[in-house]
């Protein structure tokens, strides 16, 4: 199967979409704990879509999501 868009280049790390979606999901999850599950599933789906579309490697997505998690943990710790 051919990707719908160009293949990742050397500047694809980290995935900005995966980072942003996880950061937003975690921010809202802190504020609205009841929505944590669906928000995290949505953020993971965004990351999966980046790999599925062929625009990022799995390590790009995982790296972006880890950056978002570390940032959210740091913000949570300071609050």
C-alpha cells in the first residue's frame, strides 16, 4: 500500500500532532478526570493516524507523546 502523503524526512522527530494532542488530552484530563479515558484514546488515535498515514515513524509519535507526558507531569507537580 502506498502512503497518501510523502514519507517522513529527517526532521520528523518528534511528531508535533502527537505531542499537541497528548498535551491537550492530559491538560483536560487533569481538569476533567471523568474524561481521562476517552481523551487519552483520542490522543493515541491521533498518534496512530500519523504512523498509519506514513508521515511519521512510531518513534516520532512515541517521542512526542513522552514529551507531552513529561511536560504535563512537570506542570502538575508545580501546581
